[in-house]
C-alpha cells in the first residue's frame, strides 16, 4: 500500500473518530445530566466549611470548593444548566431563524431585502457585545441568558435557511406543488424545509457549542446564571481566587466546558462531511 | 467605483440599523428605567430630575435623533454612575484596550500564517493532522479559562509577568509588555486556531489551480511557486477573514480584561452593566460596533482593490 493510500485510510478513520468521539462525549454528558436529576454523590448546595478546598480524593472526586461543597456534584448539576441554556438558545435561534430566513428566501423582493439587512445589522455586533447589551436589559438568569444568546443565533440560521430556500424555490417539485394548489406555508415548511434540514442541523450544532461557551463567559462575568444554580462559568469565576492553593478547583469546570464544546465541534464536523461531501476535499 | 458606492450605502444602512437596535433595546426595558437605575427608595423629585436630565420625558423619535446627533459629534451624554461624559470615560480606557487588541492581532498573524503554510505544504501528513487536532482544542477552550491557566503556569512562574493591572507604554515599554503579553496571548490562541485553518485551506485551494500546474511544468522551483505565486494569491481571501478576526479580538478583550484586571473598555462596560448605567452601556456598545463595522468596510474595499473580480458580483 502506498503512502497516499495509508493516509486516505487514516483520513476516513479520522472522520469516523470525529463522529464517534463527538457522540460519545455528548451522550456521556447527557447521561450525567439525567443521573444528576436523581443522584449526586454529595448535596450540591450544602456547605461544609471544615472540608473546604480539599484536594481530590475518593470521597470528593474533584475536590471541594471554598464552602466545602463537592465540586464533582456541582459539575454534574452544572450539565443541567449547560444543556438548558444550549437547548433553549438553539430552539429560539432555530424557530426565528427558519421563519425569517424561510420567508425572506421564498418570498424574495423587498421583504427579503428588509429581513436580511436586519440580520446583517444583528451580525454586525460582535457576539459577546450584543449578548452583554441584551443581558443588561433583560437581567441575569438562565432563561434571560438563553433568550439573549438565542437572538444572537438567529442571523446565522436565517442566512443558511434563506440560501436553501432561494435554491429550492424555483425547482420543479416546488412548481408542481404550486400547480396542484398546495398552500405557500405548506410548500415552505412541508416540502422545502425537510430538503434543507441537514444544513440547518449542522448550523444548530455549532450554535449549541457557541451558546455553551457564551453562557460560561456571561456567568464568568457574573451576568449570566446566578447562584445557587451551579454554572460552570460561575464556578470558574469563583475558582480564580484560589488558583494557587487549589488548582483542581479550576480544572473541573474548565475541563467540562472544553470537552463538551470539543465534542459538539467534532460532531458538527462529522455531520458536515456526511451532508456536504464536497467539503471533504 | 459603483462597487465602493454600493458598499458605502450598505455601510450607512448597517450603522443606522445598529443604532436603532442599540437605542431600541433599551426602550423595551420592563418598567421605568429611571426607577430601575435609582432603586426603589429614590424620592420622586430625584426621579423627575434624572428623567428630564436624560430627556426621557420627550417623544421617542426626538430622543433618538438627539442621541444620533450626539453620536456623530462624539457627545453621548453623561454616565450616571461616574457623572462624567461617556466620551471622556471611553477615551480614558481606550489606550489599554487598543494596545491589548493590537498586540493580540500581531500575535495571531505572526503565528497563524507560518503555521498554516507549514500545514498546507505537509497536507495529510502526521504533522498537519496533529496541528488540525490541536487547533480544534484551541477553539473549544473558553478564553477566560485559558487566561487562568496561563496565569497559573506562566504568569506565576516568571517574575517578569504581572498578572493584574496595567502599566502604560509611555511609562515603560517593558512594563506594558509585562502586563499585556499574557492577556494578548489568551485572546490570540483561539483566533490562531481559527485563522490557521483558513490559511491552510486557502493555500490548498490555490495549489489545485491550473496556473500552478503551468508554472510547475515550466520548471519553476517549488520555493518560487510557493512564495512568488501561491502565497500572494492565497492571502487575498484571508483578508476577508481578517475583518472577522478583528471583531473577535475586540470582543475577546471584553472578557480577558476581567481575567487580568486590566482597566480597559471591557471593564468599563461590565461596570456599567452591573450599575445599570444605560447611557454608558449604549455608548460603549455603539462605539465598539461602529469600529468593527468600519474595519470590515475597509477590508472589503481593500479586497476589491486587490481582487477586481469581486466588484462585478
């Protein structure tokens, strides 16, 4: 076998690795989240000052924080926050993104122009700046954070949906549907949307990942999820004061965010390769 | 010329819409903004004073046009928390943020360009693949955590680095660097990861083109093919990414300034939000966004000069 063949094999293998690792990571975190609803090794919020800032041990897997709370249990509970914000963000971004992009792409004309210029304007803000401004108005909290991040996610999904609709609106199957009198909304959402759903799904996996990073950032700044809800970003903020004495405190939440986001990136890369084989080159 | 005019009209529309959003968002505040700012125990005369001071008792469109006029002349009203003009507060903090963003940008370019070229020339070899994996991790790490790790493993190990605070360039160049290098690196690393991928892909796309085959078949050395032709042409698409990276770097300063306690615009913005100082928030958001939009506009114009084909689209 020549070197090129070997490399091709490795490449194909890598693609699968992306998919496998990505899925494993996400399923792993999902399982942890489900377990955390029923069971955590220690109570998430009960303070135990004599046990504060203990290094990792068999009793406290990831050590304890400055109030003697078990970091491992709080990481487990934190998956709920991460997934809640991520899912809600994707939900808001996808619903409005698909509606706006779909109408703009299907109807075209000045409606298209107005909608897409609005999207351009939203995209002109650096993401975190818009998030901070929206949080300043809405106030902190899980739902408000997700609304702010959802609004930021709209333009990207709208653009992808629009270009899909523009590509499909003049095709024969759409024309045929029109001729037999299918209603416009039905053509848009029952006929065209399923055909472009794969691109939208890839976009939402990326949205999910960036939403988790953004939530962590907002919570780190003290403007996102508020205590006592455990948030990984918030834990990182609290851990910074004990960086020298208790470095394990910062590893657990930081590592959790990185691994989960990495898993989502890998999954979205693998999905993109499945859907758009041209990008393989 | 038509292209530049079209882009210019788009620029104005974008800035107008951005201003409408920035202004409008604060109108949907639940309840009375003045009461929210002053707290529940404020007395009625105090509330009335602030309301007329902020011009909140006038019609909305008048408030907006006034605010826009202020924007054009650089006067954005007074901060509530600091009782100072927003402009002065912003200009006080700007040098810190500009130095940080500038240094971060230099680091991004200095590292991602050679790295991307290297990976492209060794496409699908082990070093290329491992770089691609490492950069994926680089994109997934939250920047503020990266900053904390750099503090722990670099900042605290070498006495040269200061892990909080800022020393102006005018006072001491080494001092400024000691406070800025780590935060700049923190902002740069995720962007290096992103830009590395663009550089690599852009070069690989060029190498496939017919002209490369032609010059190769004419017997040009691989060195010359790379440096005289491929590199020059592959830098043009990267220019558009440059605008994107600028925006990310500016956004990155907001968070990283918090990690390293740098007294920049980001810290001012967070203070403003925590104190519900809305004129200050509006002013900062507007200025940062307009700056980013302008940079992208200039990048587009430059792009059309370097690659005239773009003007036809």
